[in-house]
C-alpha cells in the first residue's frame, strides 16, 4: 500500500506513477494508519525541510508489524533532514528514502515563488526517470537513500524548521479579496484536511491548517492571499488536472 498526502497535486502525481509501476494501491493519509502490510510506502511533500503536520500525525499513529517501509518526498528544491524528522515520528528507521524534485509551490516568504514553465517542464521530465529508479529499488527491497539534502541541511531542519512551523504554518494570515471572490467554493473543495468552511459565501479557515497552500493555488481569481506577501506571486494547481 502507498499512503500519500498532497496539497497541490505533485505528491499525488508521483504516488500514482509509483503505484502504477509497482502494482500497488493508493490511500490518502487522512484515513486510519495501516496495520500489517508487507510493504508500505509514504509519499508526501517536504515542508520547511521537514514533514507536514498531517504526515507527522499519521506516522505517530502507524502501528506496523515488521514491514519494508520507504518514503518518497517531493520538494521544490531541497529537503534537508526531512527523512530523519519522519523517522522520529515513526519511531523506527526507514528502509529506503528518496526525494523527487517537483514544481515549487511555496510562495509565502520574500524571494520564494512558483517555478517558470521551463523549470516545471524539466522537473516533470526528470520525475519520470526518478520514479522508474525508485520503483526498481523498491522491487529489490533495497536499503538505500537517494536524497537531495541541499546546502546547510542540519541548520535548515533543526534551527529554521521549528521557527517556520511555529510562525508560518498557520491559517491566520489568509485573507479574501471580496472584489475578486466569486464564492465558487473551490478552496473548500481543494483543502485536503477540510479546514475551510464557506460562511455567508466567504471562505473561513478553521485553525487546523496543514500549510499546503492548496486554497491559495486553487483560487481561480487569485482572491486568496497569505497576508500581503503573495499578492504578486504565481499560482500552481496540478490537483485540478488530476481530478479532471
Ligand atoms: C509550507 C510549504 C513548505 C515548503 N518547504 C519546502 C522545503 O523546505 N524545501 C523544498 O524544496 N520545497 C518546499 N516546499 C515545496 C513543496 O515541497 C513542493 O512544491 C511539493 O512538491 C508540493 O507537493 P504537493 O503538490 O503534493 O503538495 C514547500 C511547500 C510548502 C507549501
């Protein structure tokens, strides 16, 4: 079984390819954790050189017999020691861990924006090779790590990440531009953790945000912003295509 979490679609895209290559089934991490599968895969995005709160919760609740356990982490650039953060939540070592470069969706800090069309194209081309390689490793039950940790990985994961989680993984800065919002409800539909309610035709966030930015990226009129930081940033929504 492959369990996945995905905000904007990249990790679901990779999880589907991997499931096809391995003949495995897919299950969202929002359902109860597994018990006794022989091989378990976890596919999810890297957030702040660590793991999303949803994945951490899922990993903490996992009750597994001895199984071959691997993780595939999608990231826009580099993943620091996200594999170690996952292992801490799991309470065990991973047998194999991989990172896959996918289009960057982080836009909430200065200097961060979505990738250009060319960059996206290159990453999608590379993804195909990466998934083939990962599938081959998993079929052979290899003990392996193929990870792009990037520069200063320890500082990013163990110094910056706690601050990132504390101050930036929150829904309290989301604002809706009433002149642009058409009350289509797409933000609510796209939120993978059911954190948005539409009240009087306006989205309201319910304070259990995963930080995935699906609401921001899915809005067809760029009516949702994270403070003022994202007003001039791009949008990216692969999830919409995956559901069509
Ligand atoms: C809150 C947040 C934090 C992120 N942090 C990182 C990071 O530390 N390193 C990185 O390379 N990409 C980072 N990204 C980019 C995502 O990992 C990447 O775009 C991923 O493929 C998105 O997956 P998804 O479409 O399945 O949600 C971040 C994205 C978000 C929304």
